[in-house]
């Protein structure tokens, strides 16, 4: 017999995220913080009312895809082009500095209980986890603040896409040292292939939509459906054929359609479904997945150090990159803070390390807490940074 509990789960998620969102706004905090807290409170960490299900997981994935798609739609593609070099520098330093910082923390605290691979490789893998960036939290915060079109926001978005690529490369290099079946050159070729594929598809889609709109008087709602199909196809292709994150495909799909004359209409329609259903489920699912583990005193100390290093290295790395590119003090701070959140990306990387046997389980509680703190703190700090 079919279970209908998923209907109750959705009702609880929508009610709690909106209620806590209103409460956090009363305290002059971004509403996304309330949505994250709703998931943590109702999840296994506290009340244990909600648990991660396959349905919630799938809807949450769709939620982040739509979020990144609308971010691409609302981005100024000419500004992204002009800041491409700067975004690369920001992303590069935003990967190198956390990699060094995370490796150093692991070197100090590694208890040596994992003997399947060298301690050096284990330590470097912790650094690899810190290179990850989950920009979805930042995107939602920027949308809420009305700052998505700012120059600093363009740098954050561009750097996040490049950070995703660099993160894949770093993860592949480290993983290949533990698993000989992984070939880094194949991974690089796939990444290059994806961007060539996206460029070709993007051009064809742009021409098709332009001629479609020019020649026919078509119900605008069909453009929304067509846009969503393109978003889903590029997201699927990115993951299935090229090993690139589906959200990168979604963001590029948004960029492809960002200059369409019906884009404002498409954005409004996606904002409705995102606000009403998909975004609350996505942010609540992050909180639901963040089960707070039991920890010893030594692990608590390591966790505090890891959190501090995770935040400082992203701010310093990305901020330094922005400073070298000539951005103002306020923009440097905004860019650095915008790249702090690790979110689900760091958890995915950590899970990969556990499966490959290159991450010591001793570090797992600290990584989970680090993800929770950086995810919740980022929108709070970002709001303060944009008051500069």
C-alpha cells in the first residue's frame, strides 16, 4: 500500500521553514538561516520528526538545480565575461589556501588509526574537503538581499563554477593516488568536453529561442517549459556524461537563456515554484542531513580549529584573489565571505573519501559540524558584508 507520509513531510517543511524564516527576519537575519534551522530542529539532531527520504532527497536536488538555474538567468553574462580572469584568480587561491590549511589541521590532529593509506594522503584529503564551496546558500542570500546583479556577486558566481572544476581536479588527483582505476587525464578531457558541449548547445538554444519568439505568437508559459527542459538536460548531461556537478549545468543553462527577451517572465515563474516548494525542501534537507555526532574533548578542540581554519582560509584565499584584482575593501570582504559555505558539497567529498578508505573516520564528526556552522554563518555574515 502506498504511503502518503511524504505529504505530511512537505507540509511540515513548508510550515517550519516559513515560520522560522519570519522569526530570523525579525532578528534582522536572512530567512535562509531560518530554513536551515528548521531542518536541523525537526531532523534527527533534535526532535527527530523528519528524516531524509528518497522523495525529499530528489526534491531537494531539483530545488538546488532550479536555484542555480534562476541565478544564471538573473546574471549579467557580459559582466561574467569581463570578470572571468578575476573569477579564476579568486577560485584558484580559494582552493590552494584552504587545501594547505586543512592539510595542516589534519597533520596536527590525525590519530594515525587509519593504516590503509599514508598519513600524508589522509591529511591532504582533509584539505581537499575544505576546498569545496556550496554557493547555493550564497545565491539564495544574494537574491534575498537584492544583490545578485552586483559586481562582487558576479565574481562569487564565476568563482564558484571554477571552484567546482578545480575541486573535481583536486579530488581526482588525491583519489587517483589511492585508487589506480581513476585516471586524471580522462577527468580533464571530460571537463573540457563538457564546456565545448555546453558552448555548442548554448548557441543552438539561443538561435532556436530567438527565432521561435520572433516568428510565432506563442503562449509564454511554453517558454517556461522549454527553458526548464533545457535546464534539466544540461544538468543531466553534466553529471551523467562529463562528471561535472549538475548545478554547474543548470547555471550554464540559465546563462544561455539570460539574454532572451522573455527571460523576466521565465524568472518570475521559476521564482514562484522555487519559493513555494523547492527551495524550502532543499534548505530543510540540508538541516535534516546534518546529524550532530557525539564527540570527545579532543574532537571538540579539533572541530573548533577546523571551523576557524575553514572560514579564515576561504576569506583569505578568495579575498586575496579579489584584492590582487583591484577590488575595493568592501568587495574583497563580500567575495571572501560569499565563498565560505561548504554545505552538501563537503559532505559529498567526505563520503567519497570514506568509501575510498582515504579519510580517517576520526575526522568525520568535525567535518559534519564544520559544514553546519559554515552553512548557517555564511548568510549572516554576508548580510553584514553588504552593509559596507
